[in-house]
C-alpha cells in the first residue's frame, strides 16, 4: 500500500515540478524535508501519535515547514496528513527525488569496497560510471565492507555489478561443489 501511496503522490508532485519548470527547486526542498523528518524522531512520533488530533498535526506541519519550503510542498504534506498517509511522507518524497533524478539524468550509485577509496579513486569510479551509462552525473555513496576482501560492488537502481573477491570465491566454491557431486555420481 505504501508503494502505491508514494507513487500516486510522488508522481503528482513530479508532474507539477515539470509543468512549472521547478524540478530542481522542489528537489532541493524535498531533500531538505526528508532530512528534517529523518533527523527529528520527535516529529515522526508526533505525526503518528494516535492522541494528537488531525488539526494539531496540520498545525505542526505548518509551524515546521510553512515559509521554509514552497506552498506546494507544504500542501502535499498537509494532504498526506489529511488522507491518513503521514507515515508515508518520507517514502513519497524519496520517490519524487528518484523521479527527478531520472528526469535530470542523475544516477544514484552505491559503491562498496573492502577499504576506504582515495579521492582520485572515487573520481575514477565515477568517471567510469559516466562513460558506461546514460547519466550526466552521479550522486555517489561509498561504503566499506572488509568482508569483500578485494574488488568492489556497485549498485545502480536494481543493477548490481559485483567484482568482489568474496563473490568470486563463493562462485568458485559452488563450482567445485558441483564438480565433486558429478565425480561422486560417477563412482561405482
């Protein structure tokens, strides 16, 4: 259900952003609202508290966001509360952010390596991604996972490029297990 809510409201905001040529502006505002909500546990608790009535929640939205973000975004947040979807605010805004990124040909990549990459290595990874995709820029997220041993894992949307030593060793182990099974099957 949350996926449908995020799509419906996120698409509506995206269409408004494109029609009014304010995609970049609303993108920045949406990212700011996501940050405020995620970094303030009290806000989410108030918005989901059953003993705080709808009018009080709408006043909270106004006091926190009115004058700081566009009226359209405040209106969306208010509508989500009015329709009992306040718990989906972050998902709706994240869906909108993803739509704007795709519209502006900005990719989101997560690169996981066994050790921290230097700035020059990070620039090289981003350069390679730009050369091999249709994106004009990337929002990069770097993570460290020592269990990878070597290589890297790159995630872009639902695509995963895994050149880690850990995965290669797992594949080799699987192949050796299959060979042993076949040899064992042939034994008299």
